[in-house]
């Protein structure tokens, strides 16, 4: 999941490192992180991180507010990128619906859009 550092010093001289991930002027204060780390950072009370506006998962969050909370729920459920969502089987979709509070119908729609998004990206890249 693409996260933007929005905490103290963002946009200035601050360089934030967590493990192998860097947020700095060099990276535009954006880094791609795994779902587990995204869940941790998005649920911290300090709110130093937000989902980057160009995160592909946000396209699925249409009408869901606030989007950062939705993304945190997805990350807590182990979905950090479109491919994670697209790869879920029936049991995974049911678990995601239960963990996010969304209907199974909605979660299936998200997964279908994720699969379509991946297909479109593959076609564009080749």
C-alpha cells in the first residue's frame, strides 16, 4: 500500500525511516509498504501517515469515508495491494466482508474491480 508521511516535518527536511522504507524529499514522502505495516501506521493515534492519493486501492473506496479508515481496515485484513484482493478465494472474501463490515456482495465487487484493474495494467504495460 502506498503511504504518504504527513507528520511533523513533512515536506521539509525530515527523513523518516521504518525498516527498509523511507519517506523523504527524495521519495516525495511516499513509500510502498506491506499490508501489515500499513495497518500499523494507519491506525496509530498520531496519524502521521495517510494513504497516498495515487494508491490504486483507493479507486475501490468510492463513496467510503474516510478513505484512510477504509484502507486501514483492508490492510488489517491483509489486503495491501490490488493483487492481494484479486487473489482472495470465496473464504477470503467472506473473511474480508466480516472484518470490514462490508456486505459480501460489495467485497465481491471490489475483488472483481481489482482483477479488472490488474488486467488493464498488464495490457498497458506490454
